[in-house]
């Protein structure tokens, strides 16, 4: 009898523990992220030097930001900005690519370079006692790149190999197509045709037109003082020739041309166009909703309602999209959303990958969640933890020198004051449920559904669930982003 009672007690305890674990603890009070003031100095040649000193760890990240990225390249030469930045570490007039890599490795550091839509960068991270020799290498690759033809050919070959593989992956292909179809941009990483067209002369011209001190910011973050940073910047970069700051080319904000009929099932259409990229025998299907946000850029106050809205909808494991698609129904390994910021606009998209058989169902779920977000207020019990995810992630990112340098560089890239770092948490926590609803209603409806997968498998289900929509279908082998109709 005693053993039976003991067993019952143990079982009750286990059940109570299980029930308790099902109820997550309430999030703690929000904490502000305190970042030391950014100290700024401008060299005689126009180079801006920005320094934030945090000496808890003996590490320093040095990030040279150039205010020119993929938006400054011609569509026919898509990928030029990234190729130019990537070539910086592939050899100088005195060092080969191997010697650069070995020199950084000898210092126990790392070096990387590349370009996004808005900016290009080259970054070095080393321990604080190795900053001077690291600066010598950084200055060498920026001021004396060789752009050797053999290295260019190798980089182009590697890039094309990567594209060939990625263009067979549904999720990559969906984003690739949405860049042109929905956002009226070109893929920042280039296309097979554009990469093939890039020449050494193109790279030299892009560097000459955009890489100059007046168009750049040198960011130091970590265990280094403003005085030491300024002295090193002067020593290694004062010889950088003066140059006029070029105007960064903004992409035209063209009006979307509708293909197909609008969804008239509600008071306002959520989806205007359906595009299917038919990828026969694909293992899975990718479902994307894409919609450009007009007139709200990174420096606009609408950035914060947009960020909290995205956190609620698709910004993490407990977001609505992941809850509905993965956790409740097991239709995907993950679902989410993102906002890619530009100077005067932004690109909003959702993403998920599922079985071809459930592509139409997942599409319906995504549309339902967009409808709910724009029609109802977000409960406080959901809003508080989603804000905490944003502020917590932000605070963690500033704990590393690389994250801190990146955050400062982003602000300079968009022409924003560095003081924004210390007001981020308050701005996020100040977003209301009404702002989220209004933002979604004003900016997220009327976008495109892009599905990449084996159309023969989900064709009937898609037509059944969306009988009023005309579906534009393009075979993956016939795709050509250089054409307005996307076809070869």
C-alpha cells in the first residue's frame, strides 16, 4: 500500500510539473540597451571615423563602410557591387590572396568583405593588441587592390557554380524571382547572365566611382580609444585621395503591373497576383508573399511599427506564421517573414517551404494570417513577448564587437544619428496595437504570391482554394529576370 501511495505521489508530481512547463513564464521587464556614445572625427580627406569603446573584452572590429551597394549598379551588371567588394581580399599590389589570408590568420583574426543592396563593406576583427598590423592589411586591400584577372575568373566561376545550384532550390528561387517580379529590383548577388558579363573594367570603374573617403565611414568598435582609432585612421588612410561623394542610384519605384485578376473575396484584396515557377520533380515547394512598402524607409518612424508587426507575424519560433504552419499543423520546418530596408522604401516578404501537396494549403494559411493582422488588434499578452524578442535580440547583437560595428555602420549607411542605438528599446516598446493594425492595413495588402515547386502536384488544389485568381505559370527552365515578362 505504501509503495502504491508513493507511486501515485510521483505520478502527480510529474503531471503537475508537465502542466507547469506548458505555461511559459511571463517575460521580464524590458531593459534598456546602453551603448557608449559614438565619438566621431572627420579626416582632412573627408573620411568619417566613428568609434565606440567597450573594453570588457580585448577585441576590436574595424569596419569600413562604403555608401554604395547593389543599388548603384546597372541591372545588366547585377552582382557587380558584391564582386568588387569580394575582390578586395583577393590580392593587392604587394600581397596575394593567400598571403592576405595567412597574414590575418597569423594575427588570430578574421577578414571579410561584400556588398548588400545599400552598402559595401570590408571588416576585420582582431584582439586589441593586434589592431595596428590589422589596420595595415585593411588599408592595403582597400587602397591597393590588384583585381587580378585570374582571381576575377575564379570568383566568377565560383559565383556561377553557386547560382547554378541555388536556382534549383525552391526557397532561393522564390526570393530571386520576387526581387524582380514584386520589388522591381534585381538580385543583389547577380544572375547567371549578368555575372558572365562583368569584366575587370567594370570592377575598376565601380571601385573608382564609389570607393572614396568622402563616401565612406571607418567604424571602430571594442577595446580601443577614440584617440588611438583616430591616430591609426590618419596613419593608414590619410593618403586615400579626396573624391566627390557620388549620388547613390535609387531604384525606380515603378507601379506594379497586375498579371491576373484580383482576389475579391474581401473588402480589400490581399493578393493581387499569383505566380508559379514550375520546378518539376522538386522535393518541396516554397511559398512566398511579397509586397513593396512605399514611402517608408529605414530612417522613417514607421520603421518601429513595421519591426514589431514583423515580429508578431513571422519574427521567430512563436510568431503567428510559425505557430500556424509548423507547430499546429506540421506542414513545414519553419515559417517567417522579414522586412528589407532601403533609403525610401522597404521590401516585405513571408517565407516557408512545404511539401508540394500542401503548397496551396500553406498559401491559404499565409493569406489568413495577413488578413487577421490587418483586421484585428494584437492582444497585449502576445505583443509584450514579441517586443521582448526584438529588444532582447538587439541587446545581444550589441554584445559582440562585430554586431556593434554593424549596427553603427547601418545607421551611418542610412544617414541616421548614432544616438538611435540608445533609443531603440524605448521606440520598440512604444509601439501600440493600433499602430500594428494600421501599418498592416496600409502596407501589407495587395501583394504577390510566388510559389516555386512541382505545379502538377498542387495545381488542382490551388485552383480549388483560389477559384477567382488567374495563376501565371512559368517553367523554371524558361525563367529570365532580364525580361519584363520573366520569360526567355
